[in-house]
């Protein structure tokens, strides 16, 4: 930094930091545009579907790091989402009660309340990442169906544990009087009926800001040494370790990263209007939705999984009349996919790899 | 010449390692002194324990007994990826490429163990991470060019011909910058012409990269042609060690291969 030596790749560090942040910044700008134009164009109902699709994209893309890139089979992803949702919800709910004496929305677009949301979602992600570490450890010894059972069990255990939590504290006096143990052991998050009262901050901007964060991160991981190591674990563990890949580290890292992003998505979900986050979301039905998205999208294909997330979120909404047949549609879709395209929509490829230019030249990560 | 090679300070020193699986003593008291830039062969009938020796050396199995060192560094109890970092790379008897990775990525993956950038640098794509990835790419392409595979860099590994896959496995092992290269039956399935090319290639690798090679091979012509010394295993026990001439004339080796007792 002191002597910026001439370098073919870059000049000085502010520009390299900017260079590294560019895609994130571009995504933020798109999110702002989406936030201010979309509701006016399509109305609140379709905007809501776009929000749901965004949250599903975060979950599917993050699950794809474990199931697609690293080749481990996790069906507990909704568990991580729910952990993140509850943690983030607690922070904003009790944070608002503490700071502003009411768990209502505070401040406008990019106001203090929304920053509280962003911070809570990141914190929820960290809590979920901690869970991801714990759930990732068995993946060192188990594989395939056995690992799937462990992750399935994680979601179910979480669901039951959340049902045993305490009542939500509803007024600021009670909160000020309460000790940490009143708040945390057991957590005062509403038990089986769910955690109601969380301020509903989630909007198009924040959802797509986090979508950007997740997708750019996933993309950069995939086309890096870390991602290559993960794919090597998927392809052949014995060969991977013989080539110097620390397979234990790669697997746990995949779980931790996937859980982190799932946690942030859970935070956004908990703050979405019309949603009361409750223990049932940790169960395996919801985890299956995300597994279906990754299978439908193609293992390891970020763009494929995003497309699948959008399709599977919007399809049941667009076929509102057939809503109770949603699961039948899913099943038929999956069986059809298995027969016609067992590798998923895009297989292991990204959408742009179907254009001949990229087939001919060695794949080169864009700067 | 042969004696000087054996008596020089060995790069890889293996002393009396052994492993049993239940009651089966797969390898017993295996010793090896592999000098720098030495080219040794490991032969023996099927099931003699040759690949088990490789698995012991690379940390897939942990020896029950004995010591292994590479340049004073203890290898017993280290995990496979640590042993690769210490400088021992291998190929596999049944080709184990990453089938759905490109040829380039197969090689890059092997080179990346010396990267020093972590997750944060990857997510921010910092200058250092980009420089390291770019260096990795260049080195991989250079290595592929040496072995005449650069035109295939973008193809998926499973699309290569069998001979090319065998060659790519060697390239991939070399990309880890090893000091010792373990080749497990590199000539299996190759035609005579390809075998001759392989023999030249193995010698060139040794000379060019100045590394030590231990070769498992069933093709006696190839082994006798290129190896300086040969170790013969039978039922997990070393029955003979010496120059190709010594081994060829050793009665216990002939007995192990032909199943009759002579002398």
C-alpha cells in the first residue's frame, strides 16, 4: 500500500477494493430501481410474489453450495432459515421495543428501522452459520442418505424445540424489567403459535440487496479455488484429498456458508408482511421445497437454481385456482424432470455456457 | 552408479512400515530409501500389497508400525492433504480424475493447495486473490502445454480418450509441485506405442522436474527399462530389492511370479 508497485492487474488498493465491490454495488442499484418502479407497474400482489421469489432464490442458491457444489445431501435447509428468522426477529422486535418503546416500523426507506433489519438479518445469518457448523460436523463421517437423515432430524428437532419457547414480552416495561435469562432461557419467541409482532420491514430493496449479496458471493465462490475444492469433493473425495484438498474443511465450510445465507433469508422472511414465523417452517416440507429447486435447477448451476426458485415460487401463485394441487404439480414436475432431464434444467452448467463462445475457450472467471 | 544412488541421503525414507486389516497382514516391514531424482519400481504379483504401500505413503491408511520421513519431516499420522503439501503426489490405478471438471480445472485444483487467500479475499475478489488465481491458471496451462494437452484445456475430463486421461492424471499430480511422484500402474491399458512414449515421458519428468519417482507396474519391459532399482513384494513382504538385473535373476522373484520353487 505504501508503494503501489506497477501491477498488470491493478494499480492502488482503493481501486482494487472498488473493483471487488462493483458487482455488489450494481446489484444494489438494481434493487433500488426495482423497489421504486415495480410496485407502481404491477401492483402490491405481484410485488409480493417477487419478494417471495427473491427469498426463495437466496435459499435455493445457498442450499446449492452444499447440495450442488459440494455434493452433500442436506434436507434441513429450512431449519437454518428458521433459526435465522427467529434470531433476526428477536433482535428487531426487542430492539425496537427497547429503542423506540414500540415494536412498530420506525423510519422510512433506508431509515434507522431498516438498518436494524439489515443488521438483524446478518446476525441471524451468523447464528444460523453456527448451527451450520454443528450440523456440518456429521458430514465428515456420514454421506448420502445417512447425512440426509441427520439434516432432516436437525429441522425436526428445531421445530419441536421452538414449540417449547416462552411467551413474547409485549410492552417495554416488561422488557426493561426482564433479565437476560427471562428473555433467552427459554427464548421469548411465542412457542407453538409463532412469533407475532415482528415489525414488517422487508421490502423489495432489502430482499434484492441480499439476493445480490448471496448470488455474487456464490458465483465468486464457485469460480474460485474454494469452489473448485468443493466440486472436487463432490466428484471424488479420494482423488480430492490426494490432490491436497482438505475435505473436512471444505464440507464444513459449505455447510456454514449455506446456513449463513439461509439465516439472512430467514430474517427477511420473518419481517415480511403477512408472515408470522412459527416452528412449522423449520419442518421438512419447506426444506423439500428448496431441495426441489436445486434439483430442478441443476446441481451447482447458480443461474439454473435461481430460475427454478422463481418458477416454483410463482407457479403456485399464478395457478391460484389449483392451489391445493401444488404438491401434485411439484411431484409431477419432479418425476417429469427425472425422466426428461435428470441433470436438472441446466445440468452443471450456467445459463451463459450454452452460448457457443464459452464452450470454445477455457473458462475464465470475469474480473 | 546404482550403489551410489542407494547410499546417498534419501529424500523419502521409509522404515519397516506395516499394516494389518483384521488378521490379514497386508504389508509387513516395508522399507524404502528413495534418493532425490531416483526412479524406483515396485512390482509383485496381484494382491501383493503394492497399492497398499501407496495408500500408506499417502496417508489413506495409517501404518500400524514403522516410520516414514520426507526430508526429516515425519509423515506417519498425517492426513492425505497434508502429505500432498509435504511433497508426495500420486496417480491412481483406476483413473480418478474429476470427470465433470474441465481439464484445466483438474490441473488448477491440484495447484491451488499453495494458495494463501481465504474466504474473505474470495468474496471481495481482492487483488491478491486475482493474482493468485491468474498465476494458477498460467501455471496450469504451461504444465498442460508441456504434456501436449493445452488444446484440450476447456474440455471436460471425462471426454478425453483413455490415453489422454492417463496423461492428465500425471499432469494433475505434477501440479501439486511434488518432490516424490507415485505412479500406480501408469501403463495399464495403453498400447505398445503408448507404453514406449510413456517410458520416455517418465524419464523426462524425472529429469525436468528433478523429482523422485516410485512406479508400480506390471509391464516388466517398462519397469526393467526405466527403473534404477526395483523392490519386489509378495504377500505384503519385500522378497527382493536391487537393480533390474539382480531382480530378474533372483530365484525368489521367479518363484513368486511363476509359482514354482527353484534353487
